[in-house]
C-alpha cells in the first residue's frame, strides 16, 4: 500500500478518536454540576459513619432514659438534655474549634446552599454565614432581583465569611478533594477567591 | 481513482476510530464472574448497612417517645418549668411531631429516565440539588417544618447524592420525592411559582420532562427527626 494512504488512514482513525473524546468532554462539562460524583467506597463510608453516629445517639438516649427512670437522677437528666439541646438550637452563644472560609467575589444562592449542605454532610456541628448562625429558626437563603444573597432577612455581600465549628481536618479534607464542592464552585464561579484558616476557637451568637 | 480511494480510506478510518473509542468507553459488563460477584457483594454490604440504619432510626424514635413519656410522668415533681423549656427546645430542633396546614411538592423523574445505572448527569433525573433548592425555598418562605419522603429536615440535614441515589439525613430515598411543608401555603405557593427562584428545575421540567406537582394540604404531618445530633465540639458561653 502507498505510504501516503497509510498516513491518511492513521490520521483519519485519530480524528475519529478525537471526535468521540471531544464529544465526551462536552458531556462532562454538562455535569459541572452542583452534585459531585461519588464512588462505591464513599457510599459505604457514608453508610458506615451514619450508622456509627446513630448508634452513639441511641446509647445517649438509652442512658438518658435510664437516668429519668431512676428517681434521684431524673432532674439531672432533664438538665443535661436542656444543656445539650441549647448547644445546637441557636438559643445561646457558643464556641468551639473549627475554621473559617472566606469567599471573595460573586457567589450565587444555589452555590451557597450547596456549600453549607456539604459542610453539614461532612460533619460540621455549627455554621454561621457573615455572622448569621444557621439554625432551625433561620429563614433560608434567597436571591434578590439584582442577584444579592439574602439570609434571615439580611443582605449578604462579598466577602462571604463562613465560620464552622467541628472537626476541621475531616471537613476541609472533604471539601477540598478533587471533584469536591470547592473545585466545582471554582469552575462554576470564575474569579471567585477562596481562603481559609483553622482556629482553636470560633465563637457564634 | 486515487482520490476516491483516499476518500474511502478517510471515511473508513474515521468510522473505525469512532467505533473503537465507543467500544473502549462502553460500560457493558464483561463476561467475567468477578464483576458480577463484586456487584453482588457490594449490594449485600449496602443492604446490611441499610437494614441496620432502619433499625437504629426506629429505635431512636422509640427512645425519644419513651423519654417524653417518662418526662410527662415526673411533671408534678417540681420539674414543670424545666420541662416547658425542654419542650420548646425540642420543637425548635425538630424533635416533636408537627401537624398543620401546608403543601406537598412532588418531584419525579422523567417517565423515560431510568435511575438504575444512569449517570447523575442525566437530565431526566431529579437530582439532590433540585430537592435542596425546593427545601431552601420553603425555608425562605418561613415554613414551620419540612420533611422529604418522611425524613424530617433540620438545619443540619444534608441532602446529597451517591451516584444516582439520593440521601436525606444520609438515608436513602427514592422517587417520587415528596417535600412536605407546614406553613403559610400562599407564601410558599407564590415562591414556588416564581421561575426565577428555581431556574434549573423549571428548565428541566420543560426540556427533560421531569415533573413537579404542588398540592395544597389542609393537614400535613411532619414526623420527628430520627437521626443523630452532633454537639461534642460545641461549648456554651457561660
């Protein structure tokens, strides 16, 4: 066969491969999506951790019930429960170890919702955005017509400082992972700057 | 003649390249039993975890109710004010069942989409982000309580996905996804009708035939939160 024809054939085959590769890369861009891709190991890990947390909660509740049924300890059990629930209800100021993360630039409401969701998902115990603690009584994120973000009736503006109480290493490790929420946000919100700092004490109202 | 051969070669080469790439990218299972065994082992492992999770969640709900019953029994022993405070905290935290007027938003996959084995990117599937957006919108409309497929939503409830599976409070849920909310139905309907508030979802409702149905309800029941509450890193400022 004429060597020129072989070259043409090889080039054509490569072209075919590139066409498919290009097509696939466009499909991937499509999922530059707000939900990351997880694998089976993560799936099993999530279930395992969830069950461990549930077991620990069950043990606490069983201990509490035991205290309540013993005459002398009932009052203590109630006080302990009040203290425990006060910590997470947002009714009193709290402090603890954690970190803050600062986003500079324009962020849209859905990405803030997703980021906060990721924080809870990876073990955050308390979260505040620009000083507003997120509790069950906080009015959710909203967008104003000009694109500003509203939280609990207050307009938030850049920089968005998100404070977190919890196990910093685990949470930061999960949000920074390749394909994780930070990478997806950076891809979707070009120009956004991100910085964070671990803190021994984060205080929230 | 030479030119014709070249054209045929180019066309054949491109076709061969395309077919080869598709073949390599194919997800078709191989004939090996190893893959089937692995999938089966994985399914069994996950099923084991899910069975355990169901048991633990129902046990937690049972224990919370038992604790409430015991607390009622000792109400007369000078604990009334403490118990009132505790009740208030439980209401705030989603540890009390709530009933009232509200609505239900039912989100469902496109009739032609298949969740099993599909990529989460499939436009015909409801995604975790859609549920998050609806839940956030209900929160922004000052809903008193929200649940998704019977899972009570609290501030720290994650709504995420693993592959095409959606997890709420890290528990598996499957379509149709029903977001129930107690609150002012008019405000909530107004927010849900605003296409600018849910642009991605409305776009896919039109283009990909995922469905969103809103129903007003005179009586909605939101169950108590059946998960764990983490607080070991939190300290109260005395």
